[in-house]
C-alpha cells in the first residue's frame, strides 16, 4: 500500500478537478498538502477544510502560475510552512478545444502559452530546485499530445512543450534519485471543459472511442498520481503514462 506519511506535496491548480482529486488522494495517504489556486479562494479553502476533516494537514496558497514571481512565492511559502518538499504535481492549466488552426488568435496563443507552457516549465524548474532528493515531480499533460485531433493544435502545442521538458529534466536530475514523469489523461469527467454536467450525447460519443467504454474520471488520474508518487515507481522516470481506457487519445 502506498504511504506518503511525513511527505509534503504541492499540487498546482488543485482547488478543483484533477488537481483536487490528486491533493485529496495524497492527503489520504498521509501527506501534508499545499492547495494552489489562481483566483477562487472560497473553493481552495473548501478543499483545505475537507482535507483537515480527515485529520490531514493542508494549506491554500494563491499563485498565478503564469507569473514566475507568484510561483517563487508559492514554493517559498511551502518550504517556510513545512520545511521540506517531496512531491510536486504541475497540474494547473487551461483548455481550448474545437478551435481550428485557421481560427485561433494571438490572444488565444498568449493565454494558453502563458499558463500551460510558461507556467508548466517554470513549475518544473522550481520543483527541480526545491524538491528533496528521491522526490517526485509529476506533470499533468494531455492525451492530445499522443494523438493529434482537429481543433486541438494550440492547446496540444502548449502542453507538448512541458511534456518534452519532462524527458530532459528526468535526465538532468536523475542522479539525485528524483523521478520526473507525465500523466496524459483523456477527456475526464469533472475536469477542464467537462467540469459540471456532461451532456449524455457527448459522454456516449467519448465512450464509443474507447475499448474501456466510459469517460475518464479524476480518480483515474489520482490513481496514476498515487503510483508515480510512491515507492513502487522509484525506477520509473522520463515517462508519459496515458490514461485513456485503451484508446490512443
């Protein structure tokens, strides 16, 4: 059984969706958890309260991952509060789908690359600087980088930049026993554009594309994040784990 007792985990973008599921899972495994949010303090404090009700420890820290100064403050606050950092999950991101190459704008590019690419790359950099030896760095990417889909060019490109850096960073800091991996989820109910009620016709369409005929769930991603953070994955690094129910994306 995985245990994260006496570990500290920082999960960016963890007030809801996939990030929240991972933060909850890590807390249930004994970790002290840092909930990061960009703007919705109420939702972040609700996440902290839910974790504290289980007897675990958590704090909420506001930081916009598109601003390096905010990220630096996020990591500094984590270390000031807990004195160590063992697991970093770079999860914060924004989606843009059903946007053909002919239609995306400069504003779309600036937003996606500021949050997804810049935010992800500098989260990895700061994680590499501050995570403890034998620690874990996990990037939450997208299955779109494994299988190009119409309407996903800008979004996939913004995520692919960080996915490539995962492989590089794994080689650069592997001598410290730190593993660096990606999780690439498919369309996930309760996350991103599928937050809230998912229309049945959309869910049915997604199901038809998968050998395991359902949408992904945030718990599916949390399961993978649990594995990569635990002792069973000490020799797994520089890898990209598809969470797609057997489909290519």
